[in-house]
C-alpha cells in the first residue's frame, strides 16, 4: 500500500509540474490572444453581437480565422449552412493537427482527455504541445489552455464593449487591426515563396472580380469566399504539389 501511495504522489506531482509548465508557456499566448481578440470583439459589435454574446462565441470557438469567417457570413446575411461550410473550410487545418497529435498520444489515454484536448487545438497551443518529447501530456495542454482561453474570451468581450462606447471613427480604426493580423500571417511566406505570392495576388484579384461580375455579385460575401477558397486551394494543390522531402 505504501508503494502505491508513493506512486500516486509521484504521478500527481508530475501532473502538477506539467500543468505549471503549460501555464508558463501559455501566458504569452494568452496575452497575444487578448490583443488580437480585442479587434475581433469590435467586429462582433459591428455585426450586432452584445459583449456577452461575443464572449460566449470566443469561449466556444477559440479560433481567430474561424470566428472572423463566421462574422463575415453574418454581416453578409448568409445562411447557417453557408456559415458552417465556410468555417469548416477555414478550420480544416485543425483536422490535420488533430491527426498529428493523435499519433503522439499514449494508447491508454482516456477518451475524455482526448476530447478536452481537442476542444482547444489552436495553432499556438498545438505548436508548444507537439514540440515536447515523448507522449503528449494532457496536463501540459490544460496548463496552456488556462491563460489562453480567458485571454481570448475577455479580449473579445472588451472589444465588443469598447465598440459600444468609443467614437465611431476610433472603432473603425481599431477594426482594421484584425485585417493587419491576417496580412502579417501571409506576407512573410509570400516573400519566401513566389507561388504563394502569386496566389495571394490572384486571391485579391479574384475576390474583386467575383464582387463585380453580374453572376456572382448577387452571391453573399461568405459564399464568394467559399468558392474562392476551394478553387484556389484545389488549383494550387494540383499545379504546385509539395514534395514530401521538402515538408520533412
């Protein structure tokens, strides 16, 4: 019995250590989420959400691009099916991240741990978790989620609240910040890869063309975004496939 108690104590200490390490690594992520989600909250307010609704949205959907896509469809008065499809396409990369993480999990890990970890697979949390050696620890990821989720939720709520009290000019200026985040995401890869640069330019041109052509102008902005995303990504994958050696 004494040995079992010692093992349980060691296991609990190891879990606590992993959790605290996750919190430590998650604090900068939470701060970054707070800054970005503030702008998202302003966009949510412009769409018509209250601060509480915006907070619940970010609590249940900790995904900047996905939430922005959902708000875009709402602003364009798109359908629920259109929103679901747009967010599925936008967040498709999380399916790949989930597959990668599943290969690094202890086969004996309980299902509820897998379910809780899957709830908050974001680019940043995936990055810090998958980089650790050995089997993935749910307690480390829970630690990372502890500052990340509140940072994203509170930032969104405060952004929506600020959108209610700040002057219209200030709100319009702050709402541009989220677009700046997306520009910061695709500009560095575009400078390194000519194919990506061409695709970015083609996306801008195609988006304008679809909004101007009589046939597609009647479609909602969300629907046009879905069409462009599927068409450009499919064409790029077919014409410029990445070699396995390059990925490695």
